[in-house]
């Protein structure tokens, strides 16, 4: 055991007693439960360190804390003498930095509650070594993925190293990674972007209506029945332009009379429906939106100019029902009539 005392006018930073541990590598282990900031000096600092050293120091923090290492001084023999910082213990920890030479290393963050420093010197040149300040910091949680539209999140722990998974409701498809893990680092982030649940819609493209007599007619409706909006009506002998739907079901109705027969070929594919169509402009109104693309859950807020009164819904929300659309028609701004007396002239 070695004890330390400071000269008059100086305060001891670190352990007053260090015990040399058995084994081929000399080490010092301390816990930072009572005080979460300390410093460490290389052997002999500010003098030169000795030759043929293999020293390790292990910092243990409470679970949920990481450590920030800031180098105040650093000078070793290039290449041959070096300091390693490992996330974890000496035997199995991951090396997150290895420094050597006269250049002051950048600050480091270790995002585990246990960090090990390993210093090696060979038999030749000896330098001043290093002076490091340690600062413990609390590991924050990753961002809450909720609300997760049209799906559910499995798992409620969002701290470092934890994994959550995602599932979509019936009729929706997951776009992205089904599982995310909260990463280590200065700030908490998931290892992949948060996925989305979106409904697959039908897109009628490259539609080919090949020789049909004029008396034959094909009608496409944006929905499952006759009440759905009509999006196309095709007849004749020419190839038609494609049309797109906003619902996950399409009604295609074909009619032919008693005369000449024919045929048609229709090609279609599904695409991911992302946004509602922007509503038409409202006279004498201003519109407040986050951006020009209205995804599910986005809102549009209307307000009338002075002298006008809003009639209808002030806020429209992009919602997915039978189709992806705003949940109400746009409002109107009617001129406010303040006078109680007027003149009516008959025609």
C-alpha cells in the first residue's frame, strides 16, 4: 500500500491510499459514488514516468452514468509508449481511443458505467505522461417513439442498450426496421430511424385499353362502391393515361352492349400513400401549416382577415379513413356585417 500527502497549500485529488494488486499488471481501482468528478496523473507526473510500465486504472460509476475524459496534459514517446481508454474492463473492454506522442488528445466519452485506462511504456525514452480530468455524466434516454401512428410499440425502456420493437395494425405495412436499440454516445439516439406504418394503395398505371368498340365503357372509382368518387372513364381504341387512387380499394366497372366485342389489358401496382392533397385556397383567409406536405396527423389552421368571420372548421387534420384526406371541407370567410341599418332596392 502506498499513501499520499500534499505539501502545504495543496489539496489531495484522488485516493490517499493505493494498493498494488497481485498479477502481471499493476492496477488501481476506485469507485466514484460519493463524488462524480476526479483527476488522474501518470506515474511521476509532472516528472517523467518510468520505463517498462504496464499500468491500468479502472473507474466504476453507478449504473446509468458514463464518464467524460478531458486531457489537460499529454506527452509520451511516439508509438512505443501509449495510453488506451477502454469501455469496460481490461480483459474484455472495447478500445475507444489509443493516444501516443506529444499531441493533446481530444476529449472522450465512455458510455458505460465502467471505464479502464491502460498505460504502457517501453525501455527507452521517458516523457511527462498525462494529466486527465474525469467528469461523470448521467446517460439520458433515447427519444420516446410514441405516438406511433397506426401501430404499437413493444417495450417501455428507452435507456442505453435497450431494444424496442414495432408492429403495425391490421391493414398497414411497416416501413423501416422492426427493432431499434438505444445507442451509446454523447446524446441518446436509436440505431435506425423510427419506422412508419402505412397503408398500401392501388395505383392504376400504364393502363392499356385496347380495341374496344365505342359502345363499351370502363369506369374506375376511388373506393369500393358506386358512391366512391369517379377517377376515370375510358372508352374507344386509344391507350389511356394512368390514374391514381387514394383508397386501398378500387371499383372498376365494365359495360358492353350487344354489338362488336373487344378486350382490354390493365396493369397496376401498389404505392405508399404519404400525404393528403392540399386543400384549395380560401378567400380572405390566411393558412398556418408546418410545411407544404400534409402527412397523416398534420394539421392546417385557418384564420380570417379582419372584417371577416370564419364559418366551418378552423383546423383540418390529414386522416386515414376509407381514403387519405382532410377530415373536413375547407371553411369560408364571410364578410362581417356590422351595420344594423341599410337600404334594400327592388329590381
